[in-house]
């Protein structure tokens, strides 16, 4: 199984792109997170390794990683969020705490024949909105602003 770095190197070389410290750091930040981080969160994470990196460079690097097929963007949210898992899957978004959770793909081959009505569909994803188990069951987890995840330690401290 390839490491994150090997995956990036292979993808860059296949397109004739250089493997830069910026690409490595940004890809590691996205691929190493299950929180579906926003650009600002990625930027803060990368600045720990590359203090001089600009927010603009992070945006441009994310664009290049999307073109390489290494990350995807979750749109239709208050902020663009990014996912390092590119295999088909969908997302559940808690409307109370903001946590985004990967869920199994809900759209197998039984999607309607949309090609005829709207054009050539290349991919599809479902965003499910609701209340997560933690919030529903009265958990007092607080949203971690840096990651968008519920602070499970805060939940444990309140019990």
C-alpha cells in the first residue's frame, strides 16, 4: 500500500509536476484529517511546518491537488471543505455541531438516467443534513473550531 507521500509523488510525476514542499504539506494536512478541513484550517496546519506559506498558495495548491484527483471539495457548505478520501462516498453533516462524517455511498448504479436531461454526469455525492448521535443523545461536545469536529475530550470531561 502506498504512503501519502508516495501517492503524491506518483500523481505529480504522471502529470510532469514538481513535488514541492507546499504540495507535500498541504496534501498531508488534508489526507491526514478526517475532519474535512476548511482552507483556513489547512493553512494553519501547514504553517506549523512552512511558516511563510501564504493562504493564496494553499488555495492554489488545493486546486492542483484536485486536478490530480487527490482531494475533493465539499461544496454547498458555509465554507469549502476538503476531503482526502477520493473513493465514492457521501457525507453526513450535523446541523448542530458542524461535524462532517463520511458515510457509505448512497448512490450505486441505480441513479436515474440524468445524462439525457442535464448533460454528462461525471460524479455525484449526497450531503445528508441532520443531528449527529452525540448531539441527539444529549452529548455536550463542543465544535472544535480548528477541525470542525466535536471535541470528544470535552464530552468526556462533562460526564
